[in-house]
C-alpha cells in the first residue's frame, strides 16, 4: 500500500485519458506514487489487483461500467473517492483551485501530505550552505539604506520543503545596505520556527526576525510570517495580526501573504518562489502580475522539490528563473538599475 518513505500509493481509474493524466500529475506534486492509472476495463482485466492506499475514480458515465464498483469493493479495503471534478486546463487559476480541492480530499483520507523540513535538516544549514567567504559588496550606484529606515519596496520570499536552504543561500549572496525589505513565508512546523530564526539569523547582514504587531518593515529586514494566524499590512503600512488562521491547508498561506502585502504596497511588492511541494503562490501570482510586480522562481534542478515554483512558472506570470545565487545577483542588478534610473530622473528635472 505504501510507496517511498511509507507514503500511500494511489490508484486512478477514469475512462477519460486527460483526466487520468491530470490526476496523476496533481498527486505527484504532493509526493504520492501512482500504482495504477487506467480505464475501468484495464483494471477489471488486471492480473493482480494493485495495492493502493486510496482509489480515485472519475467516469464520464458511471452506467457504462456497472462491474467496476463491485470489483473495487471485493478487492480493496482502501477508501474510494468517486465523482471527482473534471480537471480544467492547466496553468489557470481554476486549475490550481481544482488541485487545492483535490489535495483537501486526499488529506481527509490520508492525513497531512506536504513534507516539511525537519529540525535536524535546518540545523545542518550552516554545514550544507556555508556563508560565502567574501560577501558581495554594494555596487557603487546603490546608495546604502539608512539603518532603521522603513522599506519602500518589499520582496516576499515564499518556500516550503527545501526552502530554508535555498533562502539562506539567496541571503548569503546579497550585500549589506540594499534598500529593500523582505517578508519570508515558509511552510514549517511551528515548533521549528525558533531554530529557523536562529540558524538563518547567523547571517551577518539579513537576520531573521518574527513579525510583531504594529511593526513597519525596514530596509534590511527579513520578517518571518508566523504559522498560526493570518497577518496583513494595514493602511499605515504596519503589520497586524488577525484572529483567524491562514486559509488553506498550510500556514502561512503564501497566496494569502502575497495578496495581503500587495494590497498595501501594490507594484512595490515583488515575490520569489523557492523550493516547495504543492502549488501555493500560483493563485495569487496573476493578481500580483496585474499590479506590475516582479515574480521570480527558483529553477527546478536546484530545488529540493520544484512543484511550487514550477506551478507559479506555469501561470506565465514569472519573468525569471534561476538558482538562489543567480536570483540574488539579479536582485542586486535590478536595484542598481532602478537607482540609476532614479538618479537620471533627478538630473533631468534639476
């Protein structure tokens, strides 16, 4: 019944080829192996009944396959989910919402499916991702941010499995003094937030700090979004905690962080989606893009799990894909070009 690492295996039965393919792709995003995927006739003729921990069955017309249900009931004690919604075309918001509904149904039967970084893996970051021997220097054309100054531009760093390693590498390749603040939304066990803060906080330039009520994000900050309750940015630009939990299966909801922060900052809010399972961030990405925000993703070969950045890339909203180090270099270049442009405008208007 179990696949790799003891995770349940899934059987997919559908007389619609496209539906089978999309169900298989969606289950793979949360690390589930598919032990059977075929039409009802293939299952009925299978020499040995597949040992699935859960069956997903969706048929164009159930009356066309009267023997299927008796066959399933006679051969498995595993739960069977019937009548799943047809999958929309991939890449759109409707598709990612369909994936979320499917994930919710899977977790109702199988429990939590998203794998998260362990405390031990986070503790190992100093060994696995050592700080650069010679940190980059701030380019000449970038005026260093005044210590304690409120950030006018915010970059949201969204991540899940494999994210702490990627984010640490990204921050390690940034010079001090950049006129930008970061908000970090990381799917993580709430018991491990202190060790994450401590390990990433060893970085000399961009120390992690927890969100505090009424705090305005400053240049050089990396503010970690709490797991339990939703946070937003109020009209004055201050962080404020809501009484409700984050929507969706995992906290913090990266989609909701993107929406809540962009609601205040608009085009001055940007996002980088790092390694992670699932598709968190893909629903909000088009809305951020409509503001004119930049949306970047970690390229898949450097990810511990690339499902999340791949999903965001599939929306067509991302404009850059790179390793954490490449993304850091591109951010420096982008800020430098912005400073040069502002300086030119000042000279022209003088």
